[in-house]
């Protein structure tokens, strides 16, 4: 078996592992560019849907900074795709690491799950070799499946999004759920996260890893059918991320790797007295980073870790903000948002005292991206709307906490009036003020 050696004679990952890890990283970079392409309006300076920086000091950042970050990010991804091993490749990963932090800091909405995963893969590549890197990426992926499943063992999922997914699946299979008893529908919905959790367990065990790797690929292909144009009609970005995940599952769990499938391992070729020197400071940083990433989602329900980096995917229990305006204030809302409200109110016999503002649909229509599922970010969106409504008592919001796993109940706080909405947000760790003058 071909081995690659350091100058001091200690073996590193085999060439097979290096090539596999390189192909995986190239695929991740290609997928990232495709996802940026289909959600490009999120990554360029945009003035209709509010941008909410992570830090208040960035609220007055000029629009050209977004362009510099985006061009640098794409350049880093291109270096990863076309570069080989060595300095150029490392420069690409470093550029991705730095620019992703910068561009997400300018707008929290950009903290997409796939962008977070891309950042972690780049960090692993810089800190660890191919052998350890593949292991860390594998455990990261397993944790994603695990937390994604656990997030769906939830009252909200069972009674809302899960029912929609079941209905779409039944439609694809030509079945009618109208006559099915409620308990059976709930049981079928519960089977979704149960299967996902079983896949996570199977992937965690080396002997069953390859078989469950195929199951993982099947899971993502099924999601593409359910969420695609013949099902729930989700945006292209959601479908592309599932394609990305399916191929990543193939590389990490289906393709045999000499570092983990019973072949000769590089550490077996090292004398016992030398093995303790093979774990470098970079390895320690990589292991510590992924350990933190795997552990911190446990704190999501307590409001410490955000929902998307906790892999709460298709999970409607996330915190949020409900915004309502008086009918007389609709004309002062942004044009795209006003159209969405007009469509919803046109079907009503008469206008209510308060009209719901569909900021989730606004995000999809203006950016082709689901709204960031965090009350902190959505409060920033509410502040922008409040500034445009301007009239003190023509807007109110309700801050909704994370839903209880067993009852679906949430803690809520109603804030009425422009001045009170603008002053809200003191209890959050990160900024809730929008970029009022972004690009203007």
C-alpha cells in the first residue's frame, strides 16, 4: 500500500485517504457555489428585506464590503476545486474560513446550515490531515442526522410540518389520508425522525456504516421527492442541499477508506514509542472544535445555541416573532411585503383590526431563502418594518420562545408601539438592530 511520509519519517494518511478527502472537499465547494448561485440575492447587498448584522458596530457597514466578501469567498471555493495539495489549497480553505465569518457577521440571515457545515469542513481540513479529518467529518455528519431526528420528536413537528410531509408523500403514492385516524397519522409522522435516528445509530457503528450509508442516501433522495416540485414545492436551495448531503454520505460512509475499514492503518506502521508524537496542536484544535459543535446543540432548547447550527432542520419548534400592523399601515410597508399582505387579505370578507405580516413568505419571495429561525434576527426585521410604519400604535409584535417538546406551548411577550419595538432586544447576546442604511 502506498504511504506518504513526513520529513521526520512518521507516516501520515495514505494517498487513498488524501484523494478521498480532497474529492469530498471539492464536492462540498462545488455544492456551496451552486447554493450561493440559487440564493445569490441573500449574498449580495439587498435593500428590501432587512439585513441584521451579528454585531451592532456593523450596522453602518457600506455595501461594498459585502461584495468584497462574496468575491473572496467564491475565489476561495474555486481554489479548493481546482487547487491541489499544498499552499494554494490551504490558502483556499483559509480564505473560505475568514470570508464566511465576515459575510455572515454582516447579515445573520446568511448563517445557513450548509454555510455552517462548509465552514466546519474547511476548519477541519486546515487543522487535521486526511486521516483524522475524515473521521471528524464523519462524526460531524452523524451528529447532524442525530440532532435533526431529535428535533422532530416534537409536538410541533408531529402536528404541522410532519403532517405536511406525510400528505405530500401520500399524494406521490396515490393515497388518501382523509379517512385515516389521527393516531395513525401521528404514528406515521413519528416514523420520519425514527428512521433518521436509526440511520444515525447505524452510521456510528463501523460494521453497519456502509449499509446505513446507502440508507442515508435514500433518505435524501426521498426528501427531494417530498420537498420537490411534485411534493411541497420547496425552493431549489433546499433540494440542492439534500443532493449535497447524499453525495457527502457516499464519500464518508459508502466508499471504503483505509483509515477506518480494517485495512492497514498508518498508525500501525509507527513504533509504539513514536505514536504519541503524531497528534499535533492542529489536531487538538480540530478535535476540540468538532467536540464543541457536537455537544452545544444540546443547549438549543435553553436558548443558548441557535436552531440551525443545532441542526433543527424542518423543525417548527424554533423561536420566532409574530408581526401585526393596523390595516391603515399596509400602504407604508415595503412593496414586496405589501403585495403578500394584499393577497392574504383579499380573501377575507372584511379587514381585521390587526393584519399579520408574513415575514417568512417575504424572505422566500425576495431572497429565495427561508427566514433565519431565531427570534433575535426576526426582531431586527420587525424593527425595520416599525421604522417604515412610523406611526406609534399601528404595529405590534409578539416574541415567541422555543416550543415545548411535549405540549407545543411557548412563552410569549407582546410589544406594542414603534418606540418600544425599537428599544427591545436587550436580553439577546447578539445584535438585533438592522442595517438601516446598508448600501444607501
